[in-house]
């Protein structure tokens, strides 16, 4: 069984944890009344998004450099095609979700100050007339990502518990 490289495995799990944290925080904070805590949660949510964006860029470079192991021979062609499409769409979303949030923040007139230290450049000026559109795009993309992540997780469990074909082990830390 071929495994992903150690750096690919590390980045996969770190990014997964950060995405789940950003999703949970985003869901929680949007339901809050305005308060200092809510503003802090928004800042943390933005920091998570920027961090995910940077780590995904690194992960994509690692994948292009090191490649990915071949699919298990036991997979049917439709499973390989679905896995490939899902992975490509997840990569797209791991870029699109943070970028749409970034654009929403600037359209609403709120800068993104990474870790409270570095103000990131404004790609667009404040655009109050478009902020709701950017927000909706961010929410839709996030929902699609949550669905795909759930499908990805379910597929991993299927391969582990039903197929027992070693697919999940390719992305787990440790020896073969």
C-alpha cells in the first residue's frame, strides 16, 4: 500500500481540524448578539480562514511536487472518478471559502488583520451594496464544503469498516 508523504498527511489533518474549527466558530458567532466576544470570534474566524488558505496553498504545492499515491486497485472506475472529482472540488472550496470570506469582510468595510498584527491588503474597497452578496456566496460555498467534507468522511469510514481495503490508512500517520 502506498501512503501519502508525511508532510501531506500532517497538512491534511491540520487543515481538516482548522476547517472544522472555523465552521463551528462561524456557525456559533453568527447567532450571537453584537458584543466584544462576538467581535473577537469574528477575528479568530478570519485568522483561521487566512491560515487555512496559506496551508492549502502549501499543501497544493506539496501535492504537485510529491504527487499522490495511486488509488487502490480494488476501487471501481466510478469510485476513482468520484474520488478525483471530490478532491478537486474540495481543493477549489478550500481556496474559494476563505477568499469569499475575505471579500465579504472588505466589502462590509472591515479589514482582515491577521493575528491582530498584520493588516492584509484590501483586494476591493468597501462596497456596502455587494456585502450581502459576498456573504451569501461565502455561506453557500461553506455549506457545500460541509456536505463534501461529510461525504469524504463517510467514504473514508466505508473504506475502513466495510471495504477494509486500506484506503484510509494511506492518509493516517504511522507506518504501513
